[in-house]
C-alpha cells in the first residue's frame, strides 16, 4: 500500500489535482459533501443547506504582471479590488478568467479550494474567515464542498490575513 504523501506526489506529477490525496498527505482533518453542480457560493448554500456565512469563496485574481493571487472571503461578502491591491502591494488586480484560474489552481471555478493548488499562489484571507473554527470551501469540483479548519488553511497556505471585503 502506498503512503498518502507518495500518492499525492504522483497525482501532482501527472498533472491531476486530487484534493483528497493532498489533504491526507498534509494530515488535515476534512469532510466532503456532495451537492448538485454550482458555480457560486449562493448556489452552493442553496444546494447544500449550509449557511452562506459558513461557506468561503476562493477567488483567483491576476495582478498587473499576470501573477495569480487568491482572495478568500466568506460567501456573503465581495472582494474589494482596492483592498486586495493594497494588501498584496499590487498596482492593479482583476478577476482572472476561468481558464487562467484553472491553470493556476488545477481546479474549475466554483470548485477552487483555498489549499492544494497546482502552482504556488499568494493567498490573502479576510479576517472574517478566521473567526470560524471550520469553514466549507470549494471541494475541487463544482459538485463538492470540503470542510476544513481555518487553522489548517492558514498553515498550508502561509496566507496573509488582511481586510479584503467591500464595505
């Protein structure tokens, strides 16, 4: 039997993103929930019955140089581009097109988790997210959510916590 870490390395080497294998390899507590396919946090909340404030959005932005940045906010909030620019030290940021987000993370929009990405991405987390012990996130597919401890998200991403939400 292969060890989970080795399995995770194999999936990454093959270009396949396997969130389950990654989380096992990192010794993270997690729980998956299957739901109908959705693209937005509001839809995910309706499909799962989980309150919108307990779901987080992982949104990929690109800066003026085309570098991806990940903003993580509660499902009931919107990202302020100006606050993300200030927090990241970028001159400008814009929401990444779906294909760019998938290339950077390895996951489709609507299913992007805050951890376990194809490429190393700078992660910025709004403080409202850290007020929860656990949150539900994109589960690697539009038909799954994953429950993670916020402490694990912070540890695995080395995220910067800063105010990101629009007033």
